[in-house]
């Protein structure tokens, strides 16, 4: 009997020391998961001893936010706000107040180029339901007065819209979610990770070999060829968000209509740009900022976008990669925190703005 206990203890001890002698290597212990949420296929790769738990905590966080922000789920906080025009926020819903405050700030900063109250117009084009159509000018004229981000009011536990208004967080929710992943990574001591939430990338730390994460910027002229890039961003501790006219569109009578709406006209922005990438560090709020700016600057066009970038006095620094319809790639960096490696074979002309 004694011998048997000894044997068991020895086995247990060996197992324990065996574990202790080969701890999970934070550089190689990794977990990759795909999450289908917010109408997007998302890919999250985490490193570190707690990488599996961290990856699934990311999924939980994204699903929680989707349950608040979705426009198609009738039970979401946003749908209930849209239906009733105002909403008391429960304890679990206070994050809606946070994103609405940020959205209000970006509405002001961009002079209305970013405007979540563009929702009725987005729906008129069929982008909410995938039943695409070109709305009549008379319908746009009827809906445009409803597009006014200044009419949204937010308190800590309540939100309200102007009469007849509704909101769409499609241009900020994924970036906001990417920002939320930073909290998860800190909580789970994740040393490095890469999350791609449908064009909203969070590069956390560096790669296991100490080099930056490499994130390709798609060539808008070849959206179906994932290998066709205008260049590669090299990123450490950064968000990079791309908005492009090639990401979601339909064609009618030989004309292409994409999903980034100019709130001034109610029509797909025709600004001479085919994609806008915004890069910033992993500071609080920057994920949502990059997402909102990428959409807003796309509608502004090259000259106004660069003017916006240059005039930035307060707030987080950010950098831009603009791709133009006439075959140029314009890089404007004020963060000093990323390198852009052009794809010379792409045929684009590369310029640096200052
Ligand atoms: P994606 O969702 O493809 O990443 P964006 O971040 O640019 O691209 O968001 C586009 C979505 O945001 C549209 O599908 C629409 O729901 C909404 N939207 C379109 N134009 C605007 C705008 N000017 N301001 C705010 N939201 C917009
Ligand atoms: Mg956006």
C-alpha cells in the first residue's frame, strides 16, 4: 500500500516537474480563431501562455458589442433606439453611450463627413438588407433632412435621436471592437497578437521574431485578387483601418455604386479616392477613431483629407495611405510608428505628403 502511494506521488511529481520544466513558450504558444460577426469574417491570433483563453475572450467581447450595435438584430440596443427614438440604457448597455459620444466627436471634427444618422439613406440604397437599388432623387431629397449628427443626444444612461432619425454604426463599430480587444489583451497578459476585423487591423506588440507585423493594403483595382497589393504596412502596437469603394458595392446599368455615402448628397462618395487607410497607435479610443476617419476621409477626397491630416492640432496622431483613382498612392505619416513598403510592380506612382 505504501509502495503504491509512493508510486502515485512520484508519477504526480514527475508530471508536475515535467510541466514546470517546459512552460508554455509565450512566443510559440498561440491560438488562431475565426469569428463571423458584424457581417464580417474576423481572424484573431493571440500569443502567450493564456492565448486560447484570450482568443475566446476576444470572441465574447465582439459578440457582446454586436448584440448592442447591430442594426439588423431587432433586439439590439441600436435597433431599439432606432425604433423608439430614445432609449434608457441598462448597466450592460452603457457602452452604447461611449460609442455615441465618440461618433459625435468625429461628426464635429470631420464637418459631418462622418455621420451615423446617414442610416435611412444607407437603407434606401439597400445596403442594410442586401436588396440593392438606386433610390429616386425625390426619395433622397425626402431623407436628407434626417441626416444630421448634431441632433443625437447622449447621457450616461440615455440616448435620443431627432424626429424620424435612425443611426448606423457600420463605419465605427468594428474599429471600436478592435479597440476593445486591447483591454482583453492586457487582461490576459497577451504579449503579441494580430486581429483583423474585416479591414480593421490591430497589430499588438511585434512578431515572435521581433520584427513588425506585416499588413497588406489591397489594390482597389483588383479586389478579387488577394495577392494584389499597393503595399505593405509594417506595424507594432498600432491600428490600421482601410475603407474602400471596392469593399461593398453593386452594379446597375453598367454603373458601380459603393457603400460609403457622402452625407451631403446621399450618394456614394465620388471623391477620386478608391481607398483610405488610417494608422494610429493603440491609445484608448484610437480603434474607433481610425475606423470613423477612414470612412470620413474617403468621402472628403485627397485634398480635404490631407488638409484634415495637416490641421490636426489636438488628439491622437494618425497617418494615412490614400489610393487615388488616377493611379497614385499618397503616404502621409505623422506618427513615425509605421513603415510603408510599396509594391513597385503594382503600377502605382508613390508620393509622400508632408
Ligand atoms: P466597412 O464597413 O466596409 O469596413 P466603413 O468603415 O467605411 O467600411 O463603413 C461603411 C458603412 O458605414 C456603410 O456600410 C454604412 O453602413 C455606413 N456609412 C456609409 N457612409 C457613412 C458616412 N459618411 N458616415 C458614417 N457611416 C457611414
Ligand atoms: Mg470606417
